[in-house]
């Protein structure tokens, strides 16, 4: 059977008749892409990650400015301190850094176990554990030297590190942490990769979300530094506890319920 040449050469898509229609279609497609990019960057999960990153920055500032300079938000520095303390003949430095690493891992393990057993219906349940850790750290600080304590002892610092470890499991996808809150190195690596993809023809969403997460952590550290000028160590723990409790209440009773309904 003969084939109609017009059928063979007919384009697979329907062309718009006038230049005005083509211009309107292009604008409509651009608007849809912009909405998708905006939705990816500014959805509720992303906004919550910014809030928790700010909290992590405040906690890091609290421990660093009102202690012997302990790192509570990332364990890379503590791993180096644990090793280099041996070469500097500083046993205390090595031991304390090693204990902080153990506390951080314990927080991750405990929060992950609680998520599996108790927080199935609450994706951001680990913030509860962080709040309890901060409450305990504040109580230990008050019991030790009262509200007048400026430099925090090592015991409340360990509790803060435990809470930070738990906080970092707040966003999990397919059993793995999807949003790192306190270890900024990974965020910067992902941001750099996203910038390269954007240059190669991708979109701003490839890196802007990671930049905003990083900026949130820096903002938290800045806020914590400003507070540390006027508030002592125990007071800063109390402030961080209140902020974390309010965030936990929002995520546990509102945000998680919306996520389940969606």
C-alpha cells in the first residue's frame, strides 16, 4: 500500500501558527520552570532545614565561646585533636576529643533507633531528643555552678554534642541522612557540584538550596556569637533550649502532621 508523502514528512508536534503564540508559549514554559525551581528551594522541608541549621550554629557558638574551645557541631576537628593531642603530649586534649566523637555517634545511633521504634509517624522526631539533651545540659550547668557559670564544664558539653548528633538525623531519605545540618564541609561540596551543573546548563536550584543551608548555619553562629557577648554559658544553654523546644513543638505537632497528610 502506498504511503502518503505528506504523512511521512508531517512533523511529530503541532507548530503554533503565529509568532505571538510562540512567544506566549515560551513565556508560559519559562514561568512553569521558575515555579518548579522556586518550589524545590522554598518548600516546607527546606525552610525547616534552615531553622535547624541556625539552631546548630547557635549551639556551636555556645560551646565554643563558653568552654575550652570544644567543637560540638562537626567531628573532623575533634578527630584531628584526638590524634594530634598524642603528638603534643596532651592527654586531656586527646581524651576529651575522643569522648566528644563517641557522644556524637551515640546521639546519631539513639535518634536513629528511636526513629525506627517510636517516631515512625514523626519524621522529625530527633528534635525531641535534642531538646531533652539541652534541658539536661542546662540542668547540669545550673547544678554545677548555678546561673553564674561563664565557662561550661565538660559534662554539659558532652550532652550538647549528643544532641547535635541526634539533630543531624532530622532529615532521612531511604535510610540515609539527606540534609546535613552541622557538618558544613559536605554542604559546600554539594554546593560546588551544583554550581558546576548550573554553569553546564542546569538551574539555580542545583546549588542555591545548599548555599542557603550554609548561610543559615553561619547566621546561627553569628547570632550565637552576639548572644555570647551579653549572656554567660548557662544562660546561652537556656536560650538554646527554649529555641529548640519551640522548634520541636512546631515540627512534632504541625510539620509532621502536614507531611503525613500530604
